DNA sequence: GAAAAAAACGAAAACGGTTTCGTGTTAATA
DNA sequence: TATTAACACGAAACCGTTTTCGTTTTTTTC
């Protein structure tokens, strides 16, 4: 097992100083051609690579970015992450990922773990619990330490930082409009119970979309489900007791679950009842009928988040003016498949 | 923006030496009670945290582990990763993740990126291209540098290291047996074209399972699909031209795709034709009928891999005896849902 | 041929910790 | 009271780099 070779090793072996080796390796004009060649040849032979940790310590940056997401076994987050990883890698950054499991405590523990110099910045999406508690001190703290932060998707107005979000409300209005245009009038929404900023925005859009078309907003047509434990009886009950011809779901699991039950109740999708969900995952692509959805373009979101973060990181050492924050909006699109009619 | 406070800052402020501060913070008996209290109070007040990078440099380990997987937008890998992350975190390790995108080049680039001191060890699953090329020099190289490596799922006999795999072959035999026991005799397999070690093992099990029950192995009943571009016509053609009453698929996407087409061809699942797939993902749970599958228990796999790696890492500084490698086998289980009969 | 400039290299500080090994005080012991 | 042990602390090395600032030697220039 050959140990990693260091500058010191090379220096000793070639009988020059460490600084000479370092400079020779970077083709400094300070060092003579002969020495440079000798050093480089030796370094190549022994496959010398500078130690990253030492570089980090010296340069005060790690070229690591921390990503904290609520869940990894989750299509949307996974696509966002993919976008982040891609962009980050292309810029020479590695990404350290922590999952909060929707828990506030794990979120702060994870942040603290990474705040001690391990990363140059954070990209994160708030856990359910954090959104519920509305306690953002860990985010503020991190920012105070000069570590840039960008929030995506599940964001909050209570902390000022860069953000990248979907136009959840607008696209939801569009969804309702599409339903309306295909002569649907009894439009239901299936959303999360609890405290998801995005679900709320989608519900807002739903209501506004109805109003815009002079449809009475009937709260009886709003079904709230628990994302980690879907109550099929509640769904069945809902559809048995409400006359509905279109359903807007805030995620694909809700949509598929409802669609399956509705079909088992003997209704035809999309002829009698149309469905549109969120998230362009496998489920919607392979369901029967395949589900029309609003595509969130997670990869673009991730890419954008990574770009914003890295821009901030690399601008950091410029000046100490007050930072200025942007929030970028990713355009969602409706992808029509078999669960809707025109 | 208050900068991070260092030992030096505390020392200067309290007019003691850096070493005193360091020791006081660790409750060294070398330091007097008064000084210790004073230092700790100050440190707490200013929320001092030791700089991780400095520690890494000093201690020659980073408490980071590198995970390289072929794809992140992928249920199975995501569950494995979840297991890794969980265990690693509980042991105070962070995990840096890189995705190879099934590309050999990206795999070696990623490894090289992390080999320069950024991680204490690797957990990985081989990319498709790597399995095809059978070039494992980057793995050997990493091991030569004394960095422990554990391979999971997509492994190779060509490099000796710790491994954790599924009993792919055995469980496949079990699947065939289950088909046989429910009076199925015309059993097909839908597998990957190409070079996936796991798919091959499953196909082996399929054949052995047939043989065991004295069923003729008919290669006409082996359908090979491209995982990134599923040819629906090939599937249709296959099922129109072969009489089949049970299908074993090496992943859930193949299973769902086939099931959908078979149903559109007017066959009843599971009465006329049964399906069993691999991967306990959303697709199989929410398909119609829901798909019976062999559960790979990715989380357990990840946990095991992480445990093996961390054990190796922390044993590292013991002795220089020849390392001894284990390969752990995770027990797969068949999960019956609606796509099979008894 | 002497002064100035250029070339080639090394010493040392710095990044932020830990740790070993002094060293000066005070307290205990003979 | 002299000697030793215990106590409380500091200096310095070390981890592996980079970089500034000498210093020495050689080359130019006048």
C-alpha cells in the first residue's frame, strides 16, 4: 500500500525545498526549467495530487456545497438534486447531502454538522416540521456566519436569502383554466393537510382559478390528505359524496391513489372525471391511464439553485457590501397525457 | 457578519495561550478550574466550534465518505443511499455523493475528485459502462492508496474488496418456484440487454429454476430490453408470438410496461398471466393490478455497506496486516401483491 | 570592472487545530 | 529548610499547502 505522496516527499527526494516544488508544479517562472522539469516528471511518476484538505485550510474554501433536503426517496427532490450535482460538478464542486427526514431537529443538526468549515454554502428545502414551527434561527445563524444559502421549493418569507421557486400559484390557475376550457365545472382539489408552503400556494391558485371563471369555491371539494399515510376510505367517501368532474392533485401519489379508487367506483377517466397531478415522475408516466401533470422541472430548479449559490460563493471575497438577494422563478408546464380531455 | 471564532481569537482575548484554550475546551486536567471555566464560558458565549478542515488535516481523516452511484433518480439506489446516510450520520460521518450517470469516465473522474483527501472511504455501485469495459483500475488504485472501498449490488469479481450483494440468483429461483407452484409452466423473463451483473444473475436463477422443475429452457421466452429506451413494439410482438402464463422481470419498469401492454392485448393479470418484478418502488405499489415484486431492501443494503466501510476505516490505523474482505449477502424477499395468484 | 538587474531558489509564516514536552510556581515531603 | 512532586500553563512541532520575502548567484548594463 503506497501512501499518498506529498510536497515534502518530493522535496526531500529531489533535494530541493518544498516551496520550490510547489512553484515548479505550477510552472512558476521563478523556477528554472531544469528544476521544473525534474519536479514535474517526478510528480507525474508518483502520481502526485495536492491534498485537498490542506488546500481547503489554506484557501478558506472547500469546494463543497451542502444540500439538505427533506427526503431522498422522492422523485422531485431527486431530480432537483440531479440538477445541483450536475452544475456543481461542472464547476469543480462536490456536494454533501443530508436528509432531514422532514424533521426540524435533524435539519438543524445537519446544518451544524456542516457549518464548521465543511461546506462553502447551502442549498436546501425546508422540512415539514420546520415550516410548521416557523423557527428559522439555524438559517439566520448560518447566514450570519457569512455562509451563503439558497432555498428552493419549500421556502419561507421569514428569511432573506436567494430562493428558487416554482410559479406554483400561477400554474395552478392554469390547471383550473384548462379544466374549465374542457367544460369541467365541478373541480376538486386534493392537497396536503398541514403546513407545506407549496401546497398552500397551489390551493390558492386553485381558488383563484375558480373565481376567475366565476365558479363558486366550495370547501367541500377540498380534500386534505396526509402525505405519509393516505387514507383510502377518506378518498372513497369523498368521491362517493361529491359530484366531481375534475380533480387537481398537489402531487402524483395523491392523484394516482384517487384515480385508482375513482375507477374502482366505476367512473371513467378522463371522460367522466379528469385528473391533473404534480410531479413528472414514473408513477404518472406508467399509470393507467397515464396521468397529466404539471412538470416541475426539478433539474432546472437544481441547476439554478446551484448556479445562484456558486455565484454567491465566488463573489464572496469581493466586497462587504450588503448582499442582495434574488428569487428566481422556474416556469412550470402542464404535460397532458391520458387523464385529461380537451 | 460575525466571522467564525478560532482558538487564537479566544486565546488573545483571554490572554492565555492557544494550547491552554485547546486543552481547557477538552477539560484537560492540565488546566486549572478557573481558567477552564473562563475559557468554556467565553467559547460558549461566542459559539465556538472547532474548524473541521483543520481537524481533518491534523487527524488525517475527514469523517466523510464518498458514495458513487450510477443514477440518483432511481428508486433502488435512493433507498440504498438512504440506508447509507442514516448509518453514516449516526456515526458522525457525512456523505458526499457523486453520480456516474452510467458512464465510465464520470466514474473515474468522480473518484479522482474525491481521492485527494476528501473522503475516508468509498461506497459504490458500478456504472453500466464500467461493467461493460471491465476496467477497474480506478478501484484498484484507490485501494492501493489505502482508501477502503465497498461495492454494492453491481459488483465484480475482478477487484477484491468488501461487497454487499443481494442473493439475486437464489431469489430468482424462488420466484420461478412460486410460479411453478401456482401451476404456471410457460414462464418468460424480461431482462436487460447488455452487461449488468445483477441481471445476469437473475437470468441464471431463472434458468436454474426452470431446470429444477424440469421445464425446458426456451431462449425464445427471454426478452431483452434496453433500460433507457423501452421498445413497446418489441414487447407487443413478444407477447403476441409467445404463449406465456407468467413473466419474471428484472425491474419494475419492465414489469409495468409489459403488464400494461399485455392487458391492452386483452389478457387478464394475474388470472391468465402473472407478473413478478424487482424493486419495491412506487410503481409496483400503485400499478393496477399492484405488482408482486422481490424486495431488495435497499436500506438494509446501504446500512450494511456503510457499516462495513466505517468498520474498515476505523480499524485502519490498527495494523498493516493484509486486509481481509467480506462479502455480505442481503436476503431478498418476495412480496406478493395483486399480479400473482396462489 | 563595478553597480544594477534578473534569475533561481529557500526560509518562514499562515491556515486552525492537537499534542508533546518543557518550565516556572506552589504544595507536599523528608 | 532543602528536595521533590504536583499543578498550571506555554512553546513549538505537526498536518500539507501557498505565498511573501529574503538571499545568493548570475547576467546585464554603463
